[in-house]
C-alpha cells in the first residue's frame, strides 16, 4: 500500500475519532449545565412564591379588616339611629352614616375591583399560577436530569463521563412533609 494513502487514512481516522470525542464531551457539558439551569429555575419560582404570597395575603387581610370596620361602623350608626329619640342626635348620626357611605362609594368608584371576594380570587389565582409554574419547572428539571443520566450512560459518552467524573444525578424527590398541604395561612 502506498505510504501517502496510509497517512491520509490515519489522518482521517484520527480526525474522525477526535470529532466523536469532542462531540461527546460537548454533549456532556451541555447536559450538565442544562440540569443546573433547570434547578436554578425552580429556585427562582420558590423565591418569587416566598416573596409574593405573604404580601398578597397581607393585602387581603388589610382589605378584609377595612370592610369589616366599615360595615361594623355602619351597623352601629344605624342601630344608634333607630334607637334614638332625639332629633338632633338622629341628624348627627345620619350625617355620620352619610360620611361613612361616601367613603365607601369613593373607594368603590376609585377601585371598583377592590372587594374582599375579588382580592381572595386574585390571591387564589396567583397561588395557583405559581404552583402550576413550579410544577412545570420541577417536571422540566426531572426531564433534564433524565436526559443527563441517559447522556452519561450512552456509548461513547460513557467513556468520557467516567474519565471526567460525571456521575448519575437523582431526580427531584418530594418529601412526605412537602406533600402535606396546609393551604394558605392567614
């Protein structure tokens, strides 16, 4: 056989082997960073939930307290009005009821969607949206881990994975404590 042809064949064979090794290594790196990104995405949503839900609950509580206070005040004024026999006191009580009602109307005109039931609905929707997003991110994380584990087990990547210390990773497991749902706490 011609030595030039032998050299060309050896160069092509070496280039092919190097190409396979580089491609396998790059795939392992991509899979590794994809699993890290998937985990970080879960972390982002957990942080958002931890920051946002308590603030939403606080808003709902405040508006519930406001509504209760106004309704209690109106009920007391009405009772006093009905029980009073003094015309001057009735006029004063009537003025106070009008003033309280005007503040209720002003709030409802400026913030027509600001009602306790609406704030509860918004809280419920936001909690549900965040939990759905977390569920999706957890599913994506497990899919990323699964692809990583398959990637480090396939030939020829398995050879490089062992050389570079790539080890199988565990899927996201939910503990029994996390499975227990205690609902939104007020």
